[in-house]
C-alpha cells in the first residue's frame, strides 16, 4: 500500500466508523451475535403506533438520525471524507443483492418491468420537457429535470448535463428538486403502502416505478419490508429490479433528451447522439454488471443451495443489510434542507407535478395489472 492510498484510508476511516455507529445504534447487535435489538427493537416494544402502524424500522431511523445531524450540528469535519463514500456501500449491497435471484427470476421480473418502466420513463421525460417549454424554463434546466424525474434521479442528471450544456445552477436546481420530492416519497410511500394493504410485490413495483431517486427506492422498499436473513425483503427484491431497469435504459434516455433539447433550444452546436452516448458510457455503472455476475453465480450454485438457504447466502444477506444501513446513513447525512431550498420556483413546481403524476399513475397501473 503506497503512501497516498494509506492517507486516503486514514481520511475516510473516521467517517466510516461514524456511519457504522449510527447503523449499529438503529439495528442493534443481533446480526453480529449479540442480544441488543437497537432503537428499532425498542420502538417495536414500546410504541405500537410507531412500530405496528407506521412500521418504523432501522432504515427510517438511520436516515432521520443522519438528517438531524446534518441540519443541526452538521457533519463533523473529521467524518466528511468517509460520509462521501456512502454510495459505494449501497452499490456493494446491490451487488450482493444479486444472491436473492436466479437467472429465471431475473428474466421474469425484468421482462415485466421493461414495459412498465419504459412507458412511465419516456412519458415523464416528454411531459417534463413540454411543461418546461410551456413555462419558458431554460432548455438545459428542463432537460436535466426531465432526466431526474424520468430515470434514476441524481445519476441521470449528471449523465445528461454535459450533452445539453447545462449550467451549474441548472444541475443544482434539478438535483435539489428531485431530492426534495424524493424525501416526501421516502416517508409517505411505506405508510401509504401499509394503509392500502399493498403486497410486498406490489409495493416494490410501485416504488421502483414511482420514486425518482435510486437510493430512495431502496430505502422505501426496505422501510416497507425490511426482511430477514431467512426471509429476505420481497419489496426490495422486486423494487431493485425495476430500479436497475431504469439504470440500463439511461443510454437511450441521454439520446432522447439530447434530441428534445436540440428542438427546444434550436442550438445547432448541440452534441450529436453518438457523442452523447459516449458521455454516458464513460460513466456506465459497473455495479450493475456485478449484480448480474452475482445472480449468475447464485443460479449455478456457487454459494450453495437456495432452498434451504445455505450459510453463505445467509451471510451475504446479513452483510448487504449492513451495507445498506451504512449507505443509507450516509444518504441521511447528505440531505441538507438549505440545499433543497435551492429548488424553489419553476423547477420545483414542474418537477413536483411530474413526480406526483408518475407516482399516482404508476400506483393505479400496479393495482390494476398486478
């Protein structure tokens, strides 16, 4: 290990421990061989309303703790570098999540998700771009907002921004809008899902289609149905397939938005479709390939039998639970109300309208078809 690598680890380690302690506070020590049930267990024991009605679990707890810290005392300077690595834990968790699937299940869920995701994704993009033009929104800003609302939130905005020559403030407004709407969805979707009596499969489809940001899809699915090592979360299993389907569609989205942007702006120097595609492929999320590799290995029995579940697969489920908890702690720590206030005005209104319609209509379709 060279000096620069060692110094990087030294910088991120305090933040990693900080997130781990918050996750441990929420989850307890049972998955680590201890007996303490954490704040989740305390809530379930002492508050029927929070535990049985609102179904508050460690996922919601770590996000709330993170949000409170960020918006009161702030992230300690010694923890900031580590907190920025939280997305890595979510991606590592998604890779291990592949151990829940077989290739046959992936094909079945994937084929079901493609039509639903494609319909809502492209219609949301076209609607958002049209609404932005109607209200004289800057074409670059409308394009970024359409990408975030239509596909997978922040990642889509970042991928599309170079192709549409978006300004820094366009990117900031779009990200703030998507995160603001997503925070509302994160807390309301699980509650509404329980009140409406949705099955875990239905909720996973709804969350994977209707929630705009990838991290918030994962958080909402786990909040609705946290699962265990023996009985994994079905809503997470279904919702993440729908979410990954959106990610896979991203190259086509970059091309579509580039074309729509060119028509809105009459910019003759806009990037070609080919160069826009290169912009995305240079940032292609490799964790999707890792997920598919884990599914393939699981299907061929590399980690032991799935019925009954092998010790290796149970260990994977415990590990990805911790990865998700640590990653979602970091998500909470990065939610700044001051930053989200930047979404004010036209972008917030247009983004909220598009997001609400997508969430409402996808619920209707899920209830109707499934």
